[in-house]
C-alpha cells in the first residue's frame, strides 16, 4: 500500500462540516450516564499530551490501582513505557495490569473501560498489548469483548485518518504513514498506510481488511448516529473497527454512537492515540502554559534540555536551538562509547560536571546524544532494543545524578522522557498541568520525587515544527 499518493493539507477542508456544539450537547450527558472509569495504559509518557488536571501513575501495584479507582477523577493514566519492552515483558505487564484493574474495579464498585494509548505514527507492540489485555480479562469470565476500536487520529501532532488511510502532516503535505521514517522503525516498522491493511499485516492475517468495520468521515459528519451504532452492534469476534477522523468533532460524534452501543451491551477495547482519551475523559481545552504557570519564582538556576530522540524532526529542532542567539551551554553525549571497554560511565560523569556548573550559573543546558544513529549491524530486533535501553539508562542517569536542581527539565523523545520521569526523577504519581505547545505535556512532580513540585516537560520526538522546541525553551527561561 505504499503507492497511496501524498495529499495536500488543503484536502481536509473539502470534507463536509459538522457543528461541534451539536456533538457536545449529545455527548456530555452520555458521558455522565456512563460513569465508567477511563483507564489509559500508555506505552510512553507522551499520551497525556491532550489533557490537564489528570494523574499519571508510574507503577501498577494493586495498592496504586485501588487508590486510582477511588479517586474522584473520571480518567487516569498508567505509564507502562512498554515501547521499550520485549514482546514477552509486554505480554506479562499487560496481563498483570488487566488482572489488577479488574480487581480494583470490583473493590470500588466502578465499571471501567481500558484504552491502550500508543504512537500516532503507528509504532508500538500491536496487537500484542490489546490481545494480552483481552485474554486476561476474558479469562476471568466477566468480560467478553466484541471488538477493538482503532483511532490513531491526533490533531495536535498532525495525524489524520481519512479514506481509511492514516496520514502524517509534514509541512503542507499529508504523507501516508507507511511512507514516513516512522514506518522504518527497526523494532516496530510496517508497510501499510491503509489501517485495515495495517491491522491485517500486524495480526498476521488473523483479521482481514475486507472483514473489518470502517467508520467514514462522511458518516460522522452527517451525524449518522443510528447507522454507526448499527455497525458497532454488528461487531463480534474481537473484529477491528477503523475510525476515520480529521478533527475532534469526528471523535465526539463517534463516541456518541459508541456509548449508545455500549449502553446496549456491546464491549470494546481501544487502541488509540491521544485524542480519544481526552474526549472519553471529558477533559476541557486549556490555553498553553507559560513560565509563570510552571516555574518557581524563587529560582535563578538554569534549566536543562535532554535530547535523546533521533527522528528527523528532533534533529531539525536541535539545529534551531544551535542557530539561536541564546547563551545555551551545549554538551554532547557520545552514546557510541556504549561498546567501549570503559562503557558509558566516564562519559556520564563528564556531562554531569559540565551541566551542573552551567545550571548554577543560571545558564540553560542542552545535553544531546551524538546525532549519528547508533544501530548494530544485526537484524536482531531484541538485541537492538537491548542496546537502546543501555544508552537510554546512561542518558537518564545524567538527570538522576544531578546535585543541583534546575528550574525546569525538558526531555526529548518517548523512551528518554519516560526513563527520566520514572528512573531519574523517581516520580510515582504526577499531575498533568497541561501543555506548553500542541502535543507537549508538562508534569508536576510529586512530593516524594528527586526534585519535588517542579515542572517536567515531556517533548515527543515527532511533534512540532522545526522551531517548536526553541519556542518552548524560550517560554520557560
């Protein structure tokens, strides 16, 4: 399916319009009637890039889940960071979480729905994660899932689905997802931009694209609630439901039909990007955060930016930092030394010493991994992932071993930002404050973390234009 043509962004304006206010009037009462707790399993920390006032838990002990289910909030996130896991660990973790979620729900008396939130460019352990969740919950005899909803739409990141095909915005063009650099990922690569074909590819043909259910933009924009409901009520055998969406109004209209179908007894699991959790969690819009919203007034320390991602967009954003007139301190971390006799420890110590000196002097530090990719000369995906984790652990330890508290921390890249939050900052429960730019969330660290109550900016590798990172840093300085 790589022969799907690139489209101009202007094609999005050609679809019929629908009034979002009309969708809200139908949706909000249904959300209130549902009363279900929304449990979002996030395979890296970027899934909170559409919400605010929501908690993220970084462990999934029974005690943590029991507490989350008794919290009055409608929605919470569990950060699994499973995109850095092996397949075996992913299955184990998602089975464990599903079983504990079921127990917590039973204790609290709350019904729930589970969303497997993953990358809007289609990378991740799919269908491994949702299959593990399904099997774990169905084994209890309490749940039987009729189908799986797939909705990778993520407006803030420029990810749109129409004609059953997923596109990634690059400038003024919409590139079919399989034609982007993300589809060439060594661990999670794929060949199909058509979402039905993508699912067929990933499931090894267990589900065929011809048999899947598709919800079109035209159906959504015409408010064909009854027609969409009828499609959903006909789903069985864990078949896939591909939902097209190019704006939030599409998500809302779909959720109206979805909730009505669920009221009639249908049950679904969800594989989505960040838009669906926001809508089902009934999270309002909020203006973007500025320095006065997040940075303490009594600090004169510099901030620190940690750049681990190597996607093209991150490198362009890094270049914009280098070309700016600001007095940043740039420190390169040479991850290629991972195979040297001494390993990465001496390199970590050098970077920390240079960074601390600058932060104390009120200078914002940019720590970046060497821009040349480090890929092993092997097709062994598990070995490649193992080396990547070693490098990520070393990069993370730069933050974990700081003795001076910066005014803010920005981590660039999904795995990097997860490891910094969980391993280096030792966050157990973070409050999502909001976003500093479209798709760029900010955590407030908890009281028990390494640096309590400080802003931690999670900057996905594949979000924004070439100047977005620079604007965010300027905003926080």
